[in-house]
C-alpha cells in the first residue's frame, strides 16, 4: 500500500460515506502522508480537510473531480492545487446538485423498465438529501430479500463476477454512458472543465483512464491537446499492464504522473485508502506531488 493517495471522496460526493473529519482520521490511521480530497464537482469539503490534515501531520492538496463530456464519453478530470474558494466551483456544485435532483425520478423509472418495481419511498435519503444516486438504487436492489432469485442481480451478489465493488459495478453496467439506465446529466465539456481548473490555479489531470478510455492513446493525445497536464496512471481500477501503459504514455510526453485509490467507503468496499496499485516508488510520485504543491 502506498503512503500517497490523491483521489479520495468525502460524503460531499453523493456516493461518499465519510465526513471530512472522519476521512482525515482514516487517512492518518492508514499512515498516509499525502492526500487529496477530490469530491465530485465540488470543493466544499476541501478547506476543512486541509485544516484537519495539517493537525494530523498530513499534506492535503486541494482537489476536485469534475465530470465532463469529450467526444460523447464521460471523462473525469481531476484538478489539483486549485483554489477551493473559487466561485466557479461553488456554481458547479449547485448546478450539478440541481440536475441530480431532477434526474432521480428518471433513474428509478429507467431501472423499473428492467423488471423492478421501485418508488421514491424506497429511498429515505431523498427526503434529507433530495437525490437518488445510481449506487443508492443498486444498494436497495442488492440488499432486497429476494435479490438472489433475480438473475440480473446475481453477478453483484457475494461470489458473483461483479461482486468486488457491487454498487459501483452496477452503476458502470447500467447507468454509465450508453447503458440501459443512462440519464443525460448535461455535463460540461472537457475543454470547459480544463479551463475551470486552470483558472482556479490548478493542474488538470485525467482520472483513471483505464476505466473511461481503456488504452485509447489516440483519444488521450486529443485530451492532452486540450490542456490536460497529467494522467492518473495508478488507480485501484488499473491492473499492472494498464498502469505501465499509461505511465509510459505520461513519461514520454512529460506529463504529471499521479496515483489515487478513488476511495469512497461503503459504495466501493474493495477500494482501500492507499490502494492505488502504484508500481513505482513513492519517491518518484513525491517529485510529481512537489509540482502540484508548488502550483
């Protein structure tokens, strides 16, 4: 396990489990020395996390993970060293949350087309939070008493082929782009996301490319041309071959190399803090972190 984890989520992300305080405490217990709280489309947890990390002897780099669209694909852009107080990030948070609320009913309707019978009353979090995330739907379905009798759900149950991160895998299989329950979130373009990060003084980094574009270096080249300055080469989602492929790509082009687990807690049980599967020494990653801190 690495002492560095530059991709972790608090409960400000709708699929995150822990408060910033709980998250920093867990990072300290895991022995992490460098972290970044990178919530989805929001910097609301960053200031608190940075302050608490200092007290815990941890360096916390201000961060964010922005959903964006590029050539019809939903790409995730990490921003490091950003000003978390930037008004543009607060505006993004509010806009995305409003859209999340508006599509909650559509998500339930679409999953019911697969043969289920869910209603908004099945999601008590809607009353307090105002949203129903795809992972919430997955949890309700997979924890139902009759789940093991439904063929569609069996791969996500213990022992199934998709049971390592059942809720997140259910999202990728049914709610991601082009899947049966996909809903248009109206994400900003990748170019707009890059501008948001750079205007806030940050470094834009493509998150877990193995998940979003596989080994498609042609697309990655275009992404770099738009201003992306780094690649999250090491991720809990990448096997060693995928990591080595993206590491070679980044080094050849002089891009910043980062590593992160994409830790969420409950919704991704197999993802552990520091579990970025990095195949290079922390010392080399520290050189890259140095750039992010200076930025």
